[in-house]
C-alpha cells in the first residue's frame, strides 16, 4: 500500500516551529517513500479558526517549499459525515447519548471505551500501553451538535486513507482513544509515530519567551527558509554520521522513521544561526542580493543606491551576513549619516592619543595608492609613530569609519568606501567624537 500522510493544522494562530517540524517530517517521509503528503485543515473550531491563521499556515508551507498533493480537505465541510459516523457508533452499541449534567440543553454522544487495556506500537516510542481503568468514555459529539476533535480527526483520516500519522507527542494520550474508535468502526488503524517535543535549554516546551518561535518570526528575522527547514529536520531526526547541512534531495533520500529520536529535541538558536550563515555564504550572489533587497525594502537609505556599488558591498559582506537582517547595518557604505554605536565610540575613540593618531592617519592616507597593502602599511606606520603596537588602532579606525565594532576586513572596507569618505570620516571622528 502506498504511503499517505497528512499535516493537519488547526488554523487558530501563528504557526509554531513544533507544528511546522511535524509537517517537515511528514513531507520528508512521503517524499522518501514516493507516497502522498496531504493537507487537512482542522477548522471545526469556528470561533478560533480564522482566515488569517489559515493564510499563515499556507504562507509558512510555501515559504519553506513544503508542497502538498491533492486538494486540501477542510474539516468544517465534513461535519455531516462526522455526525453520521457518530450515529453509526450509537447504533452498533459503541456509543451512547446522554444529557450531560441534566441541563436539558441537549444530548451529547459519548464513545464507550471497550473496557480492555489499550496497546499500540508507536513508530518512534515503541510499544505504548494504558490500562483499562485509566481509559474513560469520552464525548464525540457535544450537546450543541458539533463533533469533537477525536471524532473529526479519525473520520477524516479514514476518508483520506491515511496510512501513517506522524504528529507531536502531545497526542499520545489521544491515540489510545483513536485506536479504539477505529476498532469500533471495523477499520484497521493507521500506524502512529509521535515526535518528541521541541524544548528550550531548560528542557521546557519551547515558546515565544525563548525567542523566535513562529515561522513568520524566522522569516522576518532574516533566516533563509532552506536553513530553517534543514535545521528543523535535524531536530529529532538523525541522518547518521555527523551530516548537518544537507540538500532537500539528500534529506529525502536519508529520511526514515527509525532514525527519529524519542528524546526531546532542544532548539538552539545559535546553532540555527550558524547553519543559516552556511546557507547564505554558499548561495549564488544574485540570490543573495535579491534576498537582501527584500529585507531592505523598508529602509530609506537603501532606495536609489548605485546598483554596481551595491553589488560590491554585497560581495564583500555575503560571507559575514549570518542573517539577511544584518544588511540593515550596511548603511555606512552608502550614507554619511550612519549611526555610531555609543559603546564602540567609548571604547574605540574616547581614549588618549586617538584623536592625534586618526588625524595623522588621515594625512598619511592622502596621496598614496589606496589599496589594501598600502593602507595596511600606512596604518602600521601610524601606530609605530604613536608608540602603539601593531593592530592597536584598527578598532578605532573601524568605529570612526563605520560606527560599529564588526564588519568585513578593515582594509577591504576602507578600499570599498574609497579615500574621500575614509578621510572625511577619520577627520570627523578626530574633531567631533574623540576625547582629548
Ligand atoms: N489539529 C491537530 C494539531 O494540530 C492535529 C493532530 C493530528 O495530527 O492528528 O495538533
């Protein structure tokens, strides 16, 4: 039987990385097996399901390149079928009606657990068992006539002919109920695999308090979708060896459920950022420029900049741009009214002797061939004359010409800025920003 899996989000808010990781695992599994990856929208909660939240799910899938097969199934359109299944369960004695609490508001339909221990073999966690005494009857249709999650979930998995259910391990308890529902309906249950939670450094469920937690946050923080996909694929799955950066095709080729880990997966933003920097450094320059321009679309200074110069800046900065959002700090290449970081000014410029050193450097840089080698030599001579060790002046020069503490190689940055800007900024720093 060919594999059919699904991603079944409830569109009630932002898309958490835990949810999208579930989608990624299902997608990789389907593509590895040559099966189908389907989308089901669990929108039966009419109050909490919103069109915006659904759009956020579709945008997240699209951004990450997770394509689905066939038409999406909307659970809310199938309520009639869900209710018919509940009636069938009542008729064959597996469910009963009750006016819960005797309120007179209407009867709900309750599924009768079979009174035996429940056991199933989880593809990730192995055999799981629950004793009969801990398995209570449960509501499948509320007194207002709406089906509950349990009923709608299994009814639609049957309709969609789902063979494997891969979902978060917050659903393990539900699975005992779901397997019983399948049995009562005389349908063979699909195979289940429950993915471990994504946790923070303290081992607690990863939430927005821990930093970016929703797919949209990663997009706006300047992550590359392929890097996030790759990182999340490795969060709970090991391809074997110490492979980390992998192409989609390599992940599809290597993905099997027996390599999914059962222990919690710890989200590490530093590691993710590192992976992102590898993706960015390795991408074609034109792609990089296009992504960076997207990020800079809202920055006034980035309008009408010279295209060729922009390309040169991008070429110099690409390998240092760990996140696209870093490009917001490129202003100093293009404009003189960039901001100076106060901390860096204090550390780099407000020191004895710096004013003099920067102003002699400015004079010494006049009239030379303005290349990396010569600039380095002149800076070194200026340091010697000031009685400073080699390299001592670099930080101050960087702050004077860029306003910040980090960037590309100093001499390369100076060459790209050009002599006029460098001299102007060194003199401005000496006159206005340095201490005595
Ligand atoms: N809507 C459920 C969720 O997002 C689906 C659970 C399932 O995959 O069966 O948790």
